[in-house]
């Protein structure tokens, strides 16, 4: 007989004694695995790589860039698309009341 665990005989007896109580009282409280969310639930389908990158780029265009001189770098580094840079400039004028800020 091959041993696939390091539990002692006494520990195995305790587990076997507790198993019916666990199945009756604990298992009904657990969420079925098919109903649990996974991080991939919030990402585009990655099976089609072109579509995946297109959707990620589209989503990134919707993310505000933050301050123009912040720790994240310049506007061009954080908002590489002209649409992102234009959105950043509009957000700066709306949030600060100072008007568009150049790159």
C-alpha cells in the first residue's frame, strides 16, 4: 500500500469521525465551484488573440490617465492613443478648471 499523505493513524481516525458532521453541516454552506467567479470572468475571451487585444485596447481607452506630472509618467506614456490623450486633456480641464494641459 502506497501512502500519499503524512497523517498519522490517529489523525486519520479524527478526520473519519468528523467527516459525517462536515458533510451535514459545512458542505451545504459552501458555494458550488461552478458558481464562483474567476478573474478571467472580467477579461475578454482570449481564445481569439486579435479580438482580445482589440477589446483590451478599447477598454484601456476608457481608463482616465490621472495627473500630467504624476508618478505614472507623462501623458504620452500613459495615454499612447490620440483619443486617450484628448480624453486626458478634457479630463484635466474639467477636474482642475485650468483648461487643457499639454503633453
